[in-house]
C-alpha cells in the first residue's frame, strides 16, 4: 500500500503529573501494551508518511519504547499549539495534511481518523477538520463555537469561556487534521494572552477563519476519545479494552462462561470453539487453537496451546510453553519453555521447565524437572510414551528414553534407556507383626504406670 501524503504528530510532552508515576503516562499499559502503542496501531491504518512524537519530560523512556518513530523535543510545555510549533523544522518541506493526535487518547478509532481525512479532502476544502464530541458531562473541555450559519468559528477553552459559551455541549476532543501548507503560518498568529498563558492549538481555528478558510467538524462518540489523566482513567480504559476484547472473542466463536472474569492481552489469539472458564488471565503472547478448554483459574503467558488440549484448573503456562494437540495440563502444574507433545499428560502438581515431554508420555503427580543449578539452566528430555512415577525429581541435563518407566519417588540423574525401568529409592524393609507387638507392649506399660 502506498503511503498517504500525511504526517501524524502525536503529542506526548506532558509527563502526566496526575499519574503520580516514574513511568511516562503514555507508556502505562492497557491490555499489556503501552497506551500510545494502541494509538499508533490504529494510525498504521492511515499509512502516514511521517510519524512524529513530541516529547518532553521522561522523553528517553518514550524514545526507547517506540523505535522507528521520529521524535521532536518540546523542552518547556508551553501549550498544545507550542507543541506543534516545535515540529516546524521537522516538517519544513512538508505540504500534505497533518493529523494531530494525543498520546493519552489511545482508542481513537481508525475510521474516525479516516472520516477526518475524508472531510479534509472534500470539495469544501476546509483548512482544518476538528474532532468534536458531546460528552455526558462537558466539564472543563474546550467548547466548539459556531457562527450564525452553523459553521465552526472558533474553539474557546473552558478557562477563557463565558457562561454562555460554557453552556455549549459540543466539545473539543483536541484532535485535528490541518492543511500542512498553512499550518505553520497559522501557528505564527497564536498568542499566549489567555487564562492559562499557553499557546493553544485550538486557536488555529480562528486563525484559519481569519484567512478566509472554512473549518469542518467531525463528531465522535465520547468513548472513542476518552483521555487518560490518572489511574482511575487508566482502570476505566482497561475495563473498556477488556469489554471490547471479550465481545470480539465471543463474536468470533469463543465460549466465555463468565466473560467479565476473563482478562486478555492486546495480542491474545483464540480460535473458535475454545471454551474459557471463569477467572482466567491471558498475559501477552498466547495462542489457543480450536477445541481446547481452559479451565478456571489458569494463568497463561507467552504460551501456545494446540487443538483439543485441556489446561487447568489452576494451571500456569509461562513463556515458550508449547502444549501439543490433545495434551493435558492439570491443576497446580507450571510449564515453562517446554514442548508437551500431543496426547501427553501432566495432570497434577508438577513443574516442567526447559523440557520436552514426548507424545503420550504420562508425568505423575509431583514430578519436578530440576532445571537450574543456581548458575545455568539445563534441559530434560522425556521420550514418547514414557511413564514418570509420582514425586520424581529429574535432575537436568537428563534424558528418559521412549517407553521407559521411572519408579515413584526417584531422583534421576543419569540417562534412562528406552523401555527400561529406573528406580532410585531405597528398597522397602518389612518386619511382620511388629506394629501389633509394639502396640500391645506400649499399652501394657501405660496401664502399669496408671496403677502406681
Ligand atoms: C486540550 C484542548 C481542549 C480539549 C481537551 C480534550 C487545547 C488548548 N485544549 O485541553 O480544548 O477539550 O484537550 O482533552 O488544546 N501537550 C504537549 N505539550 C504541551 C501541552 C500539552 O505535548 O505543552 C500534550 C499533552 O501531553 C497531552 C495533550 O497535549 O497529550 C493535551 O494536553 P492537555 O494539557 O491535557 O490539554 P487540555 O488542557 O486537556
Ligand atoms: Ca487533558
């Protein structure tokens, strides 16, 4: 796809004091992905020629987290208009359209961006397209002031608005598309003689009108332009993201028994006809194939689950756990960086890490792969059809051949050949009748003591 002649400017210079965080506001995750990356993914749909992020405080964090973008530093936060002014050099010879987005308004939908671009390209040739919305509570948002003919005349910030202007319900989301040939000329006309002492981007509207250009308005749903200012907003955004993901999963054929208790990551992939029971958490990087069942209270991260596998209840799949077709991972089993091949069973209370478990092998309760010596990690290889007795410690590096049996309670440190039986526990001694004799003797002694 060819790139559109569009430059995107993403404002993220304010560090977001109300987050009370050492992490830049736009890097706080939603569904495991920095909020600004949600916005950037949407923006990809526009294929802009340029993507410029305006950064200020904590800029090194933002730059490190977003490789491949252009960054412009706004050393002092003198307002949203000023934040665009600092892009003047970067956009010196640019004559396309400029879309201004806010890094802390992460869910701006692609179709809304497209609608703004289309309005800008319309025959009315507006110099600016403003994204407005009608919030349930207009609060302290900027207000869109229309003239007698109904067209947008200017935007007034709440702090500067009269009572009459504050009664306007159509508000400014902050986002705009601007004719790039005029942008910096209009920015030259801004002043900071206002209630905040800032250069307001919103004043561009009056500047364009003064130049004889008209300004169009696209109206978005409130939910699509919600900004994040503090941790309450962040939790609300997470909830909105999860609600959307759950609907998407169910629409695509995934059964969620209690959807409100299941949590997804931005990249969770689940095929149709998977059932997910209550209280399951999907961390980043999980794929689940059709027919699998994820029982209640399981936690999956970086794991791949093949068709018809059964996970949990209370299972933990950690990064690079690959569960084969029809395999079973039961309660209180942790799997990390391990291939559990088709039909294998690890049903109870085990740790399988840095390992291969062959097809149809059976791993008894309490089996542990001892994969770490305090310095290095080692692999355990268990062959197809092997049977590992309960409470076995497999001290890696170690191999158990196909079809071998390991007796319960063994500590395996050496290769077990295919089809062999390995047993390392001490052999059992038995003294016939000892318990009965012991009881009889002890009871007699007790009676004698009492009698004294
Ligand atoms: C802005 C709008 C207001 C709108 C509201 C919607 C202006 C003047 N006002 O107000 O009309 O209703 O958004 O949420 O634009 N930023 C910088 N550098 C700066 C100042 C801000 O990069 O010098 C960035 C912030 O990091 C943030 C965005 O711009 O991502 C918006 O700034 P903010 O201070 O939140 O604007 P509001 O006062 O909320
Ligand atoms: Ca704001």
